[in-house]
């Protein structure tokens, strides 16, 4: 009876943790959305400047740099976070408010990054804090870090399937951890969807419909996988050399100058090419609805520029995640290629994006689970083929610092 009572108490706690995770993620995204609306829509309606993106991005760089000078780095990069959890090391900071502000500033001021890095850091520290007051979580705290991070990705991608399947691939699974993950996700998904439906919030990744796959498209399948894989290699090269540059830059100058430099380049590029700003979630919809208004070269160029800009932002001190921007790049480049080659847009976009993610993440299952949100079930065989072939392409020679979300 005592054992049953303990089990019920533990799993009830898991469900409550899921509710807390959902509320934190929803609140973060809501604050980010309102912040972006004020900075990029409300203020420009009052004051009009041709170089407004440059001014705002520079202000964002200054604010971010001053925060880091006064309080130090508060956020960990995705790969570093997973490594610290695995090795049971301390994070940069345990101040949730500071971490939240440090994560929101680059998002609100137009950073070409996703919200996942900041959110994961916040959730891990939240788990750490709760474990001090809920003793029955203490023994399983490192497992709960994994469950918390899995919940973040499940909610921001709006993919319960991803959240349920991903833990199965983990090397540190136990039956208790798997069931804890399920109970936690049930609570998180129920509350998150309730908040989205009745209060409001971000709608998730866009859907790409209307497939017309002929034999002509199928002939181009493998060449498109090759093109997407080359883009994935370019992604890793950008990551590597942006890291090398800013490691040397920060040792010569302080973090304030580094953050301002990140804001400067972001603002210059964003002034001429606004689609490169932000995580890319909303811009994906714009591209898919209006791609015929642009030239194919423009769409391909925007995708490649954003691949570079994302890593430039992250390495300069605008800490964030690369996943939403990378999906945007695959969609933009895929649209451009479909116009040049005369191929079905949904087919082209899906294969290029899957191959790009396959090389950069090196986790085919994760790639398929994420992209299922964007593409019709008919395209699953091609998603699997593209993810597997690109996964097999060797990238060790790049010696990149890239980490994947599946390490969680």
C-alpha cells in the first residue's frame, strides 16, 4: 500500500511538472510574441526609418552585451547544455529570471535564432529548483532534465508523436523514465493546447500541402538529396568557422563588442533582406504563400545567407537554437530549386529540408518526426530516404562543434 501510494504521488508529480513546463513554454512564447509586436510593428508605425532593422539590432546587441558584462553568460548552447547534463556539471547560471531575459532579448530584437536553447536552460534550472522542494524527484533529477527538454521540443514543434518516440532512442532509458515521460507529456500537451485554443499563442510550423509527384519528380529525388546534403555540410562549415572567429574575437575584445558585432551584421542584412530576421517560423508561411513573387536565385540566396547568419548570431553571443532557422532555409532553398527545375514544390522542399537536417543533426528519426508536422503523410518514404542518405554522408572532417537535440 505504501509503495503504491509513493508511485501515485510520484506520477502525479510528473503530471504536475508537465503542466508547469507547458505554462513556462507558453508564457515565454507569448512574451516573445508581444515583445516582437511592440518593437517591430507598434514602434515603426510611430517612427519610420529606412534603417530601422539596423538601429533595433544594434540596440539589441548593446542590451545583450551589457547584461553579459554585468551578470556573465547565463545561457548554455544546446550542445553544451546536453554535455553538462550528461556529465552532471553546473550550468552557467541558476537564475531563471536572468536566463529568461537573456533568452528573450535576442528573440525580440530580431535574432536569426530559435527559442529552444533558452527555453531548455530555463526548464533545466526549474527542474533543479523544484527538486529541492519535492524530495521524491531528487533521485531522478537528471532523468527529469531529459524529460523537461523533451517537453520543450514537443511543445514548440507541437508534436506529441515526437515527444513519445524520441525517448525510446535514448541510451539511458528505463521503464520508469519512459512512463514518467508519457505522464509528463500528457499534462504538458493538454494544458499547452488549452492555452493555445482559449488564450492564444504561436501556431507552430506551417503545413506544405498540394502534392503532384510524377515520375519526373522521382528522377530528381536523389539529386535533390545530394543538394540538400551539400547545404548541410555548408551549415556545419559556417558553424565551425563562426565559432573559430568569435573564440579569437572574444579573447581580444570583450563580449559587449562581440554582441554589438552580431547585431550590426544582423541589422545590415535584415535591412536589405527582412526575411533573414527572427527564427523563421512566420517567414516560412510567407515564403510558401508568396514564393512566386520572388526570383529563384533570391530564394536560394536568402536560405544560404540565413544559414550563415544563424551561426554568426549564436557564436557572437546572441544565444539561441538553430532548428527553426534551418527549417526555414530548407524551405526557402527548396522553393527556389522547384522553380528552376520545374518540380513540385512540396516534393522539392521536403527532400531538401530533410537532407539538410539529416546532415546537421545526424539523427534520421528525429528529422522525420519533426518534418511530419510540415508535410503530408504521402511524403514520408522520401523523408526517410533523404534523412538516411544524408545521415550516412561523413562530416567528421569538418570537425564541427555541432550537437543534436536527440542527446536529450
